[in-house]
């Protein structure tokens, strides 16, 4: 099976702590397994952790490690491997998922195939947090991230970062009914048109990140299948709130009112998305703040906030690349045009797709980005907005936000918990540094031989686990 994918760079590694984009995530899931999987119903289901239980208060957890599983080097999986793989993201680490595990105060081995986890604060969502795509399992002490050993359905054969990879099927994969094809090749194809043409011409079997402008044409071609997946993926134009002029919330609000969200959805997404309100929780979440007033395009209100900031005009530079999300450059140009009546003088600075998330993201004071969403509201808010999160991409830090976020984790009353999450979304929307104009449908396509392909509530390409889920007709 040949995957033509956007989301790869020459700087890619399979170190779970530093994975930032879809190609290394997809490749890692071919070679390695996670602790817990999110299924097609957005439920946490066992993977290498096969059972779990919590004491009242959800601060004390016991997890059973799956028995009879071997790594590709022949080692048998045990509790030490799980503990090592968890601890990669704890303590003195560069892991983007460090904040996700910040409440863990102790991980202990209870037996050869059992671990205990103690939290400083209870968290009913802990199994969902352990399903994060950074949490891959390797043997105790493993550190060769260019060729990791895993318990996945495939063994890494070729890894040329930003160019291609090849994995080959294991004969002894422990999951029944998974890992069907003999080998998987990922070809990194950053250009959307080139990716689409590669599918149409039969050079690849599956592509991600389709251009919404051409998706209907592809869908009409005999034998090609298009998958539309409305999940938590959202675009962001993010400001570093510690840099001038973005340290003034009136400037941030001017930029939120100075963008024509619907025009971007109609023009760039061709309707394959819904309006965002400058917070990251999607409409599909039971905790979505439906009653929060919408930031609508309003040049007069944007100009009012500039005046409140002591400005008659606002010169800004927006760094952008389609590596951020398909159509990001076109969206930025529409943003530039919409801001003019409000006195926003925006320069759109186009950046290279290769290495964008290493050289621009969280470095440029105003730039484009995206998020794939998370299975829970707590997971999304923790990894991107908690003050100490490694991927707090706007550098927005509010102690009051952190306190409510922690309190919501142990609130058993759904109504009270929903009120807490409403407050958190309002704080981000009203004061945060992210302009979130839209939630973007995942658009992907498969060729005539691909079978078993379908949508997933988390990410595209079946939660990036397409390698072990689909098969090819002969």
C-alpha cells in the first residue's frame, strides 16, 4: 500500500517526544502500539494496557499490561517497558505531552504485567489521556529513534525523513484482524496538486489533506473514494501574547473581529468546515460552549478595539505555509483583505513547507497552525492552553484557567463540569492569543483497490492507523 502524504519534513524523527506532524505519527503507528486506542466511536479501548480500574476520586489507578505480546526484536512486553515509555514524557523531558502527564506523582510496578499510577489530582479521563499520539511503547531503555523496535504490525525497513518510508509486515502480530498488507510505503508529497495527481494516476493508493476545491471532481472519478470526516481539526492564526503588540488584548480582539470566517470557509474550504469561535472545542463535544457569543466579522468593532489600544492602524506580519493546513496561504490572503477596512495592515509572509513546524511555529510572533483535536475537552485544553504545556503555542498563561481546568477533572456532576468548560472556552475566546476561524473537515481519498477505509472521530487516515486497518483487493 502506497500512501501519498502531506505532513512530513526532513527533520522528522520517530522519537515519541518530538513527533509534531502526520507522517511520523502514521509511520509510528505502523511500527509501534500505544497504551490505549480511541475507537471509531471515540471511546477509549484497550491496546497494550488491556484493563484498568480506579479508586473513588480517580487519583489511584491500576492498569494491567497485555500478556503474550512481543517486540519485533523478540523481547516480551512487560511492565518495565510500559513504565519506561511513560517516563519518556515525565520529568526533565522535551516531550510535547509532558503537561498531559503532569499530575502523575508516582508510577510503580505492581507485578510483571501490572502497574499503578497515582495522580496529584483525580482525573476521570486518564485512559483517554493515555491514548495521545505521543505515547508509543518501546522496550525498556530503547533510544534509537531512527529505527525503533515496537510491538506494531510492521517492521521499519526504510526511513528517509521528509522523503519516504517502507515498513514490512510482521508474521506474528498480536492483534487479530489487523495488519493486512505485505508492506506500506509512505511518500512525502507536500504539494496538494501533486498528491491528488498521484492518486488519480495510480502512483499512490491513498492521500490525505485533499484540496476542498477539487474534492468533488475526484469523487466523481470511477473507482476513487473520498472520505469526509468532521472531527476536531481546526485552523489557528496564533499570536505570541508576550510579544508586542499582541500583549494587548484589544489588539487580539481587533484581529478576531477583523477576519471574515464565513468567506474563508466558502472560498478556501468550499463549505467543508464550520465556523470557529477562537476556542478549540468542537461542536461534537458534549462540553461545547454553544451559548458563547460568536466573534463575527465586524470591521467597526475591530477598529474600536484598535482605538482602545491607542492605535489608528495595526501593521502586522503573518507567517504562513500550507504545511499548517491545506489552503492556509489562501486563507491568510483573505484575512489580509478583510482586515483593511478595520485598519489592519497585514503582510502575508510565505514560508517553506519543509521544516515549518520547526522553524516558524512557536517562533514567529504571528503565524498559521492547526490542531487535530483530542478525544476529550480536558485533553485539548491541557496540551495547548495550560500554562506549563510545552505546546502552549500562544504563550498565554492564566492561573485562574489552570485552577478551573484541574477542578473539572474530578467533578462528577456533568452539569457542573459543563459550566466549568464553558468558562474555560470563554476565557480563551475573550482573552487568548489564538484566532480560530474554522473547524476543518478532514478530506482524504483512496484508490480503487483500497478496502475498509472510513472516517474516524479523531484524525484523518482512520486516526492515523490506516496502515493496520485497510487492505487491498487483488
